[in-house]
C-alpha cells in the first residue's frame, strides 16, 4: 500500500472517531430524556392534584347522600305524625302539611344535586383514568429510552475503542516522517488531506498547476500551495 493511501485511511478513521465522539457526547448529555423526565414529573404532579380534587367531589357526594337520607327520614317521621290521628287542630294540620311539602321539595332538590354530582364524579374519574394511562405510557417510554441510551452508549464506546486500535495499527505502518507531516498540518487545518478533483484542491477549492497534478498522479507526497494539505486522487 502506498504511503498516501495509509494517510487517507488514517484521516478517515479519525473523522469516524470524531463523529462517534460527538454522538457519544449527545447520548451522555441526554437532553431529550431529561426533558421527557421533567415533563413526566409535571404530569405526575398534575395527576396528584386531580386525584385530590376528585376526593373532594366524592366527599361532597357522600355528604349530599347523607343529607338525602336524613331528609327522607324526616319526611317519613312527619308523614307518620300527619296520619297518626292525633292532630289537635287545623293549625297543627296545616303546619305539618307545610313541613311535608318543604321536605318533598328539599328531597327533590337533593336528588337533582346528587345526580349532577354523580355526573361530575364520573367525568372526573374518566379523566383521571386517561391521565393515569398517559402518565404510565410516558413512564414506559422513558424506561425504554433509558435502556436504549445505555445500549447506544456502550455501542459508541465500543466503536471508539475499535477505531482507536485501528488508528494505532495504522500509525505504526506510517513512516515517522509522514506522521510528523500529517500532525503538523492537522494542527493548522481540520483535515490534513484533500482530494484532487478536476485539477482542483477540494480542501480550499484552488486550481492546481499541472506539475502538481502530475506529481499527485505519480503518487508523490505533494502539498497544496494554497492551504498546505497533502493532496491525493481517487487512483490511490
Ligand atoms: Zn488546498
């Protein structure tokens, strides 16, 4: 293998490693998961609040049902008095009849209120169930993301290690002189090698003199006179 080809391979490995490292950093940062966990916590709080509201409304329903029972009991008691045959005068009769009417109205009002309250509790329970289902799904999703995150992290670390080993092997095959040149250019520009395309350096897009192009074809180590990168063509 000619020396330039090895340098091109080295650059490819380093580029791959760079990309894998960026991916790994993103995974470690975990911005998306953090955001989701935050949302999940807010959602949970919201569910807890709704649960408390539901308890309040259920207690109210309970209270109304107790009131109804009490009124029904009073109505029966009043009725007994009405038909007991112990009524002294028309004034007392009228008083009892009025009380009976009031109690009937009270019971009717309570029945309506209870029905409304039952509807309210039912709607709230339905909403609560939906919210809890959503909260649960979100939790499952987060767990899946977390386990995928660990797998991805391991995979990236493995890839980086493999690339690092590949790089070491390759560096040992490259002459000390070429390694020095490569690293010296790398200190100035991000990619030390540039491809030649249509007599142009693809690193800086400068047209190259024919003598340089010929040297590249002869697989000599030639640098771009403009950006200083080592040039290569696809024939390597
Ligand atoms: Zn150039």
